[in-house]
C-alpha cells in the first residue's frame, strides 16, 4: 500500500508542473479580451479629462456613431473570416445610398422602395465582387480596391460634386427618431449583431465560413462548396453596407459626394482589433462589437478633449498596427 507520506510527496512534486500554466492562462485571457481592457481604460481616462464624456447625452452620441461603423465592421468581417478582404465596402455604402436618393428624386414613389433599391444595388455589387474573386480568381485586395475607385468615381458623377438634401421625411425619420429620449437607430445595430451571431454560431453556413477561413483545402475535401460560401459572404457584406448607407444618409439628412470615404480606415480596424484574424477562420461578433466601441470612444473622446482632428487618423493607424501585432501574437500563442 502507498503511505500518506508518499502521496504527499507525489502531490508536492506535481505542483511545479502546474505553476507555469497560470501565467500562460493569464496571458491567453488578456489576449482574448484585450479590446475590452483597452475600452474600459479609455472610458475611465476620458472620463477623468472631461465630465461630459460620461454623461447620458454623450453615451447616446457614442451609440449612434457606433451604428454605421458597426454595420460596416460586420460587413468587413465576413470576407475576413473566409480569408479575403473587401476594400470597396465604404464606397459601396456611399454609392448605394446615392442611388436610393437619386431614384427618389428622379422616379418618385414611396421612399422605402427607393431605399430598398439602394440596398439591393449594394448587395449586387458585393455579389459581383465575390464572383470575380472566386470564378475569375482575382486577388481580393486588388479587385476590391479597383471597385472602390470605380464606385467613388460613380458617386462623384451621380452627385455632380453636390450634396443631395431633398430626402423624404420618412427616409430621414430613423436617423433622428427617439424612444423615451434614446435614439432608435442603434436598435438596428443590435439586431444585426444578434443576427450575425446566430448565423455564425448556429447555422451550417456559419460553420462553413469558419471552416473555409481556417483551411480551404480541408474544406474542399470535406465537400464544402468554397466558392459559394465566399460569394455569399461578399453578398451579405454588400447588403450590410447598403443598410449602413441608408442609416448614414438618414442620420446626416444628406448625401455628400464623398459619402462613406472616412469609414474605410476604421471599418477595417474594428474587426481586426476585435479579434477577427486577417488570416481567416477566427473571430466573434462580441469581439467586433468591442472593436467598434473602442474606435468610437477614441474618436468621440479625442474630439471632446479638443485633440486636433488630424491626430485622430494617425491614432487610428497606430491602433491598426497594434491590433495586427496582437493578432499575430495571439495566433502564435494558441498555435503553440
């Protein structure tokens, strides 16, 4: 029989083996939740510099600004999850919203029909991008960059360099509507988050998206129709960009000749900061939400603390660099 002393010695000998695991577990937790750690630190920091930052009014402002960026971030995340990228989404946002406004001004009819027409155009553009990348085997970075330039030029031609302001009251209602003092527009973002979460975690399509992004060859071998999955992702991304375009136009009560151009940097940064891997196959809706809130808090906080606007872009670039570095560390950590 084994004595109590031997058992105690064996237990003591096992303790050092478990010791090194704790720092590794802590590091893993930090890497998985770094966006929320940043967010809490920035909220507390900006709150110390300005009492207005933590006010209810500013919280509502953050939620409204996060809505358009959030929908674009969800759109950008879909191609990223399958190992691709779409740089044309912010330009798609601007062009599709201008199409809806132009149809309303030229053809007339109910505002919601022209709005749906704009969203349909955005979805079609996304589908076309996916078709070019899969069937014609075009590099997604170059193809979507060229599409971005085309759409920016088309928007400029459509607006003739002017700002479209003759929008129907129904068209702009949701941009200013409130319920008990709270804006209604962020509700659409919440619904989009829930829908995306269900899609990615509870459906065959969602599991296929992660599989394709994780390993294309293995997905082919498993019978997954990789090209179809990528086309669906690009079409869904276009749809989300179209909805974001409508919301932005409704909120601004206007459509400018460079509508959506300022969102490119942050729309790409938000999902990457939130943990969506640039290599594909990894990422969560909760992380994307964290990235969107983090970037929105930075923009609003820097504006409230009177930081010059040109520093905001520089800080956004630094944030992307840090996010990609953390993503590389995260991949190396979990692979090991």
